[in-house]
C-alpha cells in the first residue's frame, strides 16, 4: 500500500484526485498534500475539510528543497496535479525524489491531451513544458518509477459554455440553447470527466506493475459534437441553434491568437488537435488498471446543465 503526497491538490484537477484518494483511503495508509501558506489562507474551508478527512497538510514553498524534503519523509509516492503554469516545478521535485530513498513512485502532471501522440506533437506549443519534464525524467530519473496518466480533454471544460469572445472554439450554452460545433461535428473525440480523472489516478496507484515507467491512455467515453448536441437537446427538451467552426477556420483563429499573444491561444491549439484525431487510439488502457466502469456522456451533460443553471441562479452569468 502506498503513502501518497499530492502537489497542486486544491487546483482544478487536484481536488478531484484528492477526493478520489480520500474515498479509497483504506488502500493508502497515509495521505498528504503540500501547499502554500497563501492557499491555506484563501482556501481555509477546503483545507479544514481535508484535515477532517484525515489528510495531512504540509505548508511550505515548493521552491524550497528543505520544505519539500521535510514533507517527503513520510511518503513513498508523489502525485503532481498542478496546472500548466507550474509544470516545470516538477523538475525540482523529481530531482529531490530521486535523492530520497523512501520515494518509490512519481506521477507527473500529464493529465489532458497526449503530448506524444504523433511526431507532430513535438512541435505543438502547449506541449513544450510537459515535454521538458519527460526529457528530464528520461535523462535523470533512474530509480524512481513514473507513470504518465494521459486522459485526453476534461469533458466538463471542453463541453460547456465558452465566453462570447471565444465561442468559436466550441461552446454549449444551456440558457441560450446555443451551440458552436467544431469541424463537421462528426469527428470523434475521447474525453475524461473530472471524477473519472480522480478514479484513474487511484487505479494507477493500485496497479503499479503494469503501468511502470510508461504512459497509459485512459478516458471516460468517445463521442462526436453532434452526439453531444443531441444529448443536450434531449435533456433540455429543446431544439438548439447551431453554428460551426470549420477546421480551416479554427487553424486561422489559432494562428492569430498566438501571434497576438492571446490568453486563449492554447485552447485553440488543443481543440484543433482534438478535431484532427489526437485523442483517438486503437485501444485504451482502462482495463490495464481495472477501471472500465467510467462515466457516460449522459451523466456529463446532466452535470454541465446543473452547473450552468446553478451559476445563472447565483448571478455568475
């Protein structure tokens, strides 16, 4: 049984991973998170909940070797879940893990679009930081085992309403009953829901041998934009207005976004990759980690409708 320390535990992906670990706590004798004092101050209610669930909270500076090594002492497994802006912080954590005899495994923050799907992946701008981490592992990490948990796009983020300025990247607006579909709308894309992300990480930790020092590709379901639209129309009992962004138009928007240094440039690139088939495989690895019972499109759409409805009721729209 593994004792697990999570970095980035209170972020968008991290909280789902921690929740899944807590739910599976009998399998993990010790669970901990490493976080900053700022997070403790700004997310106090969440921190207290985690403490109440038996999670040990280590407060420190991720850039401090002393703070990190002190936290490492009580664990044998590290899970990194920080977002895109903190990807390179993993290199220091990996260096210290390799120096710490008790650390046996490290799961880098690889969740999302496959950064080594094809030879073209090496040139995709959003992939560069993760590729640097993989290169560091390949060259410098010899003792600590790793697994890259590649999930494809997060369904809750990909299949929801986008701000008006960037609706062209694909959007499903429940209140307006309006959708923007990418490509022809018939291109299949594989998605992972956020709860399944947590379950996939737990399953990976519970099946160490078949996933040792490799990437695994898991997902919840594969669907098309037209099928997603049909599910929204079914659950809202309404016909939606629909527009399309062709692949060629998406490429043009992507180019302009990068040239203009727009914050959404990464989103354009990732969605272009999805439409081009960059989430599809002959086989997925769910069975490898005993996690074939994943969420469905129906469940996902129910959650998106509920979230958008609650946001509107709360005055967030």
